[in-house]
């Protein structure tokens, strides 16, 4: 199932570790603090437990949104690569 993970964490060290966990679970970074990818229900729970432990008592917010196939197919997306000059 597609999942969107977003977070807002002020501490740089914790934020970096959270991103590393998301990458370890095969999620793709789509924004600085947003990742998307396929995760089973078990992996969703496992990842959120790890993220919760890493955040600890530090301030921050982490959300995981499961996205069903129908909603994923209905998404509207604009994606442009940056232009590079070849001079």
C-alpha cells in the first residue's frame, strides 16, 4: 500500500535520523520532510514505532498516511525536472 510520511522536527540530528529510517524502508523523498512509497501494514507499524522511539520526548510531529489504490490513481501531480544549461 502506498504511504505518505511527513514530519516537522526542529532538531537537525533527529530529523536526519528520521529521514534515514524512511530511506531504509524504501521510501522515496518527495520533499525535504516528506517521503512516499509502498509499505505493508506491518512495516507501517514497525516504521512508526522506530520513528516514535527516535523522536523520544523531543518536540516534533510525524504523520503516516496510507493511500488506497483508488486514491493513488486519482491523484493529480505536476512534476518538472530542473533545466540545466549546456554551454
